[in-house]
């Protein structure tokens, strides 16, 4: 039996797919706000604490005060996580006193059924038989216990959480590189940040500043200074700061694009560019100006939202970006469009991800840190490509003794030993070894206890430069539940294999690079396709952009002409 939504008697607003795509940068915020039950707005407006928002009154005579505690099955120590409690008829119990995992998400979001349990807490629940489920991030099995509370006034339940992966022990730490909050009070936002990342077992969270005329008055996350974020950090979670530097045409239409500056010392001005976002001014300067300033400030530069925006290509060709986000609230482009076209030109492109508005999924990027875990050390590992992205499966990949982000230099063609592994709570079906953008080998997953595993051992014949990476099939669903990317390479999937947040599973490593005879890969077809994209931008931008001077127009368009010249020069070589 399906569980009932938290608020009853409210019609769900269906957002057409075309509108979702038009919203571009803010589909997560726009969709969740549009379909958020008005009563949740009202409760948030009057509640001091998020712990009161999810409360559905139960008559005292019908309740039992249940103390819940999660423990690590191996160490027997208390640990944070998420819990879901169901009655015998399948109805989900709303747990007053805990923060709802689905706070500010659309009313029918599966996260609404889960609650963050950070420490042992006594909560009122209905008397009678209950099923209690618990998880902690994406590295544990689901624990399920049955408890009979008929006639009881108080009770206790201790749930052991079994981990099938302990990535931290091997230096892998997970981060959300893209997060904004709106529609909360400062106290509520503090509680959100202190609670949900810990319940999700995230190690780092970057809270970023952005501007939009009028709307940004509601962007509560804009009020956090670096010092504020550092104070929020506690056991298990570090916070970093960031800025989203962006340009759109016509409000939410595709413009120059959006780029993230992480661990920035001071804001880059203007924060947003053009009348589409700011309501005034020319469509100038280009993002490249801000990127140069942020790089000079020591920031890590991440392109946002898959392929959304014109300026990603020329800035990758100029080696000005450190990493590329996919599935962070964007609905444009597949792995092929977002990553493979650059990798097949010999570019080194680290994979990254986040969630944009609120934490609607388990999306995270793992980076292997070889030193003490700090924000800067983690970002250094990200920029060096020692990463994989996931909202469920965890991946491992080696070529010989070389790991993610490494470059293997060959003097002649060779047969290489490739080893990979995937493990996850939900069935990810397969592992796929990707060589120069094509699937070279697959292995099926199998159930192992309460999780799934797949092991890959393969001899790869290499007779040209290139790269290899590991992924699982499928991909992310949008916040509306629709597949967000066209079903091109890689296969996006139909939603088979979802996580507890209702999102289709995705996971992909950054590449291991293969040089042969001191040469990197350079695919002419990829170069010609990118030249066409840059030429298209040169045609589109003058029809939409408004400039105050010819010099402004020339500065913007020169970026694309330089990119074309770079590719044409390489094509002639």
C-alpha cells in the first residue's frame, strides 16, 4: 500500500516538461515551490524550528513515546542517519521532534517520508505494530525492524546500521558542491544545514551566494559568511563557501551559462550578468572575466548544470575550469554532451555534482584526499580528477596501479589490466567500462546480503591515446520525476533502479588518461562538432544580447572566435 502524503486534500500541480526545461537553472527551486503544499508555507512561516514542521497531531491517548537510536553495527557507536516509520497499513508516521528530510521539497517527494535522526531522540508515535527503517548516506544497507507498541506508553528501539563501504578509511570524502536555500528563517536554515547533511552522511557542503532581481530577497543562504559556515560545521561535516556567477537571456533562458566559484575570498562583481537576471544593464562582461578574477583569488572553478550555457566550451578549451557539474539542477545534456566531447579532445575534465536548491537527492562527488581533510585539500583533489559522482552506487577503478585522475604514459600499444568495482544499496544492474566514449565491457551486479556488488576485470587493448572511466547505466531524474536528459549516450534509463529519494541511480568516475607516444587523444569528429557549437553561439548571441559599446560586443564574441581558432589550428596539425 502506498503511503499517504504528509498533507492531505491538496491537489498536486503538474509542471509541463517544457516549462521545466525553460526554468533551466532553477528547476529544483521552481518545481518544489510550485508544488509545495500551501500549508507547509504557513507552518514554516510560524515555526521556530523545523522539528515542528512535519508534526501531524496524534491524540495523547493513542501515542507511545518511542526513543530511537541508530548505532554502527561494527563499532557499536551512535551514528546519525535517516529513519522512516510505517504503520501496519503502510501509512508513514510523521515524526514530531525530527527534521523532515523533504523540507521545502515538492509535496509528493519521497524524501517527505524520511526524517533525520542525529542522536537518540524520544518521539511520539501511534501505538500498535510499526515498521522502522533506517539508512545512513549511500554506504549502508537498509535496516528494518518490526516493533509492537500496542498498549505501551514508552518504548526504546536501537537500530544497527551495517556499512558495505567505508570510503573515509581510504581517503574518499563526499561533497555537495552546489547548494542554495530559500524560504526559511535564518534559524530554520541553520537547523537544516546542521541536520540534513549529517543525516545524509555528507562530509563537505558548499553553500553559495547568488543574485536575481527581487527574488534574491528570499535567498536566506546569501546571508552566510565564511565564518558563519565554519561555525555550522561540526562532527562529520565541513562547510565551504561559494558564489554562482551567471548569465541568462530572458530570465531563465540559455545565455553564457553558470559557473561556481568555491572557497572564494571575496565576491566577484557583478555577481549576475545582464538584464535577464538583474533587470538592467548590458549582457556584459562575459563569464571569463569573473573566472579570471576568481582564479586569481585562489577559487576552484566549476561549470554548472551539464551543458547549459554557451561559454563552457571556450573556457574548457582555454583550460580555465577545474571541474564540471552534472545533475545539479540542470536538464540539458548527457555524459556524452557534458564530458565526453571534451575528453575526446584531450582535455582533462574532472566530474563533479551537487543539488542546487535544497538537498533533493543523495547526489555527491567523492574526492580522494591524500592529506588532512580540509576544504582546500578536498578541492585540490577535485581539481586533480581524483573523483567519482554518485547518488547511490560507489565505484572503484584502476588501470594497473593507476587510479582516477592519473595519466598512464605508454610508449607503444599495449594490453592493460583494468579492474573495477561497484557497490550500492539499490540494484544498479551493471557496471560499464567506458573507453574513449564507448562501452568496452560490462558486468552484471549481484545481490550480496542487503546490497549489490559488481566486479570487473578486463584486458583492454590500447592502440591509440584516450581515456577510460567506469559508470553505471541510467541517470538522474528531474525534481518532477521525469528523466532530465535525452536518451542518448549514455543510456539514461527509464527510472528502473531508484534510490530512496525517488531519483534514478547514477554513478560515473572521472577518467584515467592514456597517452601513447607522448600524445593525447584528439578526435577530429569531436573537434568539428565543437566548432559547429561555437559557430552557432556566434550567430545566436548577437541576436539576443544587448551591449552598450562595440568593445563589449567584441570582448564577448572574441571568446568564441578564439575557441574556434584553437580547434582549427589543432585540426591542421
